[in-house]
């Protein structure tokens, strides 16, 4: 199977992967005052920098899918070195957490009703009267 090996500085790497995944990702996010011209929500707060490693299953036969996490929200600091390797392996590390994925709505009528509700909710905001 395809896995992602993610290492922070000299710590042991975390290996994310599973035989039934359809999505696998390693994400580094930085939120907040990132530059001198940034207008932050809270000027005294440093940026929030974090790492996540996760995936989404794609199981056959109507078996419910799950969002899986090997690293949920690992805080990072300026100067941290992150190494991500794309590898093949027969196993991965145990997941840290998982939760059920919303089932896709393939029913055309249900999709129409969803769009109709969204339209009616937003109609007043975008359509001018008269």
C-alpha cells in the first residue's frame, strides 16, 4: 500500500496509510499574522502552525467510510524541519482517531431538494426586489 512517512525534526516518523484508503494527506497549515502587512484578528497572538496526517477510506460494498488521523493537530514552531516521504509498505502506524464520513448523496431528488433549500435560504441575500 502507499503510505506517507512524516517526521518532525529528529523525532521518530509517523507512518500513515491503510489498505482501504482513497485519500491520504499530510497538511502543514499556518494561520494568523504571517507577514508585516497582515491584519490579524488578534494582533498580540503568534501564528498557529500545525501539522496533520490523515486520510479517508474508500470501502467497497456499502461499508461505511471513515476519516482517519495519525496526527490530528501537531503544533509546529518556526525552524521545525518536516520531512514527508511517499513510500510503499505492508503496514502503517495505528490511527490516533477516526470518525464516520458523511455518505455521499447519489440520489438526484435529494440533491435537488438540497439545492432548493440552499437557494431559498440565500435568495433574499442575493436577489434584489423590484
